[in-house]
């Protein structure tokens, strides 16, 4: 048997409107609550982002201060090593037969725009016939030796362009020099200067060693 339809009455229509209005008010309340929660989440997210930015900025500042401190310390150590090497290095090379080295200069730069070469020599010993170019590092690495050989080749070209026909000898120095690095430098005809107590000494070259001349 089919369900009997109940005819709509005025009171029934009013009740439907009242229920619809109540449901709409409940939905509006739910929307307001959702908006409130979204706003709270947005404020919390903004706060977290600001806090993260603050921490990142603080960390960056700490890293920058650390880098400056390390850079300053590294420069100080490098200067100390350079001063130690310079101390009695002339006498050390004179004992090897390089006499009359009457000048020792630091940080000697060279540049030739036409040839496209430039560089800097940490310590430059010289007399009228020969010059000894020394690269000084706190910790000497194989790459430093290669770089110095390239530097010597550049300085040779620079000097030729100026009519300077002196011969140049290379040397590397370091407060820390491993045996492998020292052997590599000696194999390439460079003298090796190492720390010895409160001064420095030139490693005794192996038998058959011939200092390379540029």
C-alpha cells in the first residue's frame, strides 16, 4: 500500500522554515568556528615562521662571527709562520751554497696585463745573480706545491718580458708538512722548509737532488 501524502498546512510550512533557519544558523556557527580556527592556525604559522627566521638570522650572525674569528686566527698563524721562516732563512740558504743573498722581501706582487699573468711571492730572496721564491703555508699540501710551480713559471715569463735574465729557484715552507708532500716537492726540484724547534730548517735534499731553475 502506498504511503499516504500529508497535505501541507500553514503551520507545517512555518515549521519547515524554522527548521531551515535553525540549520542555517548552525552552519553559520560552524563556518565562524572554522574561520576562527583557520585564523588561529595562520597566526601560529606566522609566529613559527618569524621564530624560524629569527633563529636563522641568529645562526647566520654566529657563523659570520666564527668565520671572522677563524679568518683572523688563520691570518695570525700564517704571519707567525712567515716570520719564523724569514728569521734566519738567508743563513740557511747560504749554508747550501747560495751566497750573498742580501735582500729578503715579503708579499712581492707581479703583474703583466699584456701576458695576462699575475701573482704574489710570499718571501723573495735575491742577490745579483739568482733569486729564491718561497711559498709559505701553515699546512703545506700537494696542491700548494703545484700552485707554486705554476707561479714560478709565470714569474719566469714576467721576468723575461722585463729583460730580467736571472735564474729563479723555488722553495716551499710550512709549519705542518707531511712526508708525502715534502717528497713531492723535492721530486719537482723545490727546497722544503719545515719548522724545527723555535726556528726552521731546510730538509736535507736526497742524494742526486738538483734544484730546478726557472
